[in-house]
C-alpha cells in the first residue's frame, strides 16, 4: 500500500504593512542533523539516492537545478527543496511563503503564512506504519 500525506509546519501572523516577519525555513537547520535524528529512530535515509533542488545565478540569470544531496559549491546557492529517500519512504521538504493584504490602502495589515511543508510518501505493509508516524514526529520536533 502507498500512503501519502502533507505536513504543514506553518506560522500565521497579521502584521502592519512594512513590518518584518521572521519565519522558519529548510535552510535554518542542517539537513544532516535531520538525517541523524531519523537514523536515531531507525529510519535510514539513503544519501546516495537523495537530492536537493537549488537556485543559483550565472551571469545575473537565475537558474534552477536538482543535484545530489551531498553536492558542495564554492559560490552561494539557495536550496529550494530536499528530496530524502530510502527504499520505502520519500520526504520532500520545501519552504512555504504566502502573503496577502487585508486592505487595499497603504499602511494596511498583511496576513503572512510562512514555514516548512513536508510531503511524505510511504510504500509499505501494515507492519511498516511505524515509519510513517515516527517520520512525522521527527519532522515536527525538528522544524518547530
């Protein structure tokens, strides 16, 4: 059986227009720390089969690419997504940012939703459901 679910770890705030709003991001924490925490709970991530989606600039032009998780770069790159996998589980981590205005005038209030969205896919049998519950718990603890 295949189970798929999305875990939203998002903060919602109302602030006056122009105010700074801090938010969680997948870049705030080292991805290797998350992999270690999953390993402590007996969920091994296959690093050779995991990837990251990056954003970088070449001659002032923004480019996107998907590269191996352990790739390193001399210049600054921004990671947009992580794809963590093993034989049964895939975890896709991405930042989520949404801002809307509650009034059409200058100086109004802005509504922010910012945080991390985790998509989990599990190809399992009934006895493997502990992987699902454990992975969700680790992600909540890690990004909250």
